[in-house]
């Protein structure tokens, strides 16, 4: 709607008044610096404070008028079809400083809030979310104390709205004060909001939080269609090369099935992906290759010989501390080997993918994050999808001990990983919706959100587990492929 002459004149008058007041403000500020008389300083400070208040009021009127006239403030905030909010998190003792890198109205406001959970409390929250309940036999006594402290237990059971409760705490950490105002302003545009959280490698604790759960008191933001998409940005200076749009795409599917895994896997995930990708395969736009045998040596050789654009790992993963003496795998919190008694304090917990041993599929071959990162460094791969458990987790002392962040460090533009242990059925539902959106040329975070909503309808305890990792230098906002 074109603004009327009266409205334009009103806006011009307000802006002119701001200019005049700012000039007065500058003159008085200079006068304060020159004036040594303390009594006069007090008077001038009062006048300056009054002028500052008037300027803020007039600027707010101009912003409101511009919004009523449907005028956009110019800003380097990405394409017109979505709005970007970039936030950098910094740990300050018992506080979190949230700095804005990009917000709708420009500037770089920041807010400081108390940490929602202490460092030693995060594993208890993670375990309760992963299991989706509370069984005293499966939780350490101190974990129970932590859950009770945060109101997570009711009569010895995990409260029904535990996920919502955690989501509200995380929302209040990210969005308070000026940043909450920026979010509300962005919502009024009725465009998707791309929220990207930048993590400092030194602040490893902050990546442990399940930020994807954020809940504004009314709804989990990522479960509202076309409202809010979240991705995690990991420092990587070189931006990803633009996808040329040339076909065919080459996809490597890996589904190890060691027979001594405690939880056997089925073929539902593979069948779901093949069903969605059939039109691309039939048209010759996608070349599908399966790793066979699913051994580490075969994987290394295949990656060295053939250029792939996309890798999907459908198998088991783990985040563990390995005994340096006998090789037994333990939970990250264990510091002494249960088998041989050797101290493991010096061993950093790491992410592992479970391949099959050479010579047969009888036993698990755990391959650690360092080896995987080395093999995938400097390749053509644009996206790695890890539906394996706990592939998004990192240790408390090393951000790149986790598979998701480490693959970004290796140069992969986009990674989808899991921050828990999703069920087999939830993963087959998720990947079907995810790839259906991805082959249409949707952003990575958009495709993941569509998959989330499918999980939420059928298995509401696992929808938050997929995590999107991107490079901090990515200016495509996760637009890794053009439509097929």
C-alpha cells in the first residue's frame, strides 16, 4: 500500500526532529567535556538524559510508522523470502552472553542471562531427554537430584511436559530483552526465520544444550510450519563452493550390520530413502551406490577413488570413552575401566561409527572421529547425513570430538547428525520426508524441519534429535543443492 502524503510528511517531520535533537545532543556532550564546574555538569547530564529519552521515543515512533506503512529497513539480511537471525554464544562464568551478528533491524544488540543448567547437570538432562522417561535403576543418584532440582520429576516420574519445560528455559536464554524484541519483529514479517547459532570452539559446554527444543511458552518454534528453522554454525573460514547444478549427483549409502550389535537394525530406512529418490535415479540425475562390504578399509578406498556429493550412514554410532589398555568401550562419564581397572581420565570421549570388521560382518569395528575426519577432508562431499545415535554430541573439553562438528572442520558444508538415540521407525519416517524436501532444492534446515514434524506426529519424544551443522562462513544458509 502506497503511503499517503500526510503519512510521508509526518514521517519526514519526525526524522527532521530527530536530526535537530541529535545535533543538540552532540553540542551538549561537547560542552560537558569542556565544563569543569561540577554543579553545571550535573545539570547538563540531566539535560542529555532527557534528550536521549526523547530521541529513543521518536525513533520508536518512526519504526512503528514504517512498519504500519509496510516499509522495510535496509539491511544485509539475506534474500527476501526469509529473515536471518545469527546469534553467537559466549560462556561467562555462570552467565551466557548472547551476541547478535545479524538481526532484522540491524545493529548488534546483546543480552546476558544465567546459564539454564550448570556444566555437571547437562548429562542428566541429556539422558532424561534421550530415554524419554525416568527409571531410577538407569540413573545415577546425582542425576535424580539434578532432575528434582529443576522440577523435572513428579512423584518419581519424569513430568509429562519435561520437553516443554526444558524448551522454555532454553528459549529464555536465547531470547530476552532486545533480542526478544527482534524475534517478535521478525515474526511480524510472516516469513520463515532462519536462526543460526555460532559456537566458539572454546565454549564446548554450550553446544551440549538441546537448543532445537526452544519453546516460547506457546509452541516449540521448530514445529510451526514455515516459522522458524535452526542450524548450528561451526567456525570454518572458507565458504563452501556453490553447487553448479550439474547432474548426476553421486550418493554413497552405508549400512553396516555387524552381527554382534546389541540392537539389530532393519532395512526400513534404506527402503524409505530409495522410494523417495526413485524419480531422480530413474531420470539419471542421481547415481546411488551402496558400500559393500561395509568395512572401514573399503570405505577409505571408495572415497579415494570416486567423487561423491552426498553420504548417508544408516548404522550404529556411539559416543564413548575407550580403555587404552583393553579397548573396552564405556560411557563418557566413566573414568576407570570396568574390565581391567586402568584409569581412563586422560582419554577424551569421542564419537564413533560402527563399521563391520574386515573378513566378515560378525564383529563391530569402531572407527573414531579423527580417522573419519581425515578420510573426508578435502573431498567433493557437500552433505553427510548420520542417522546413527549420538553423532551430534561432543565431549565437555573438545568440540571436535563429536562427529557433527568434526566433519564441518574437515570441510564438509553441511552435516545432519543425532543428539540422542532415535528409534528405527522414527528415523525411517524422518529420512523419507527429509530427502523429499531436499531434492526439491529446499534449505537443509527446512528439510530437517519437515522431517521433525513427521516424527512429532507419530513419535513425539524424538523430533528434536536431528541437528543441522553448517560452516560459519556459509552464505547460502544451507542451500546446498538446487532442485532436481
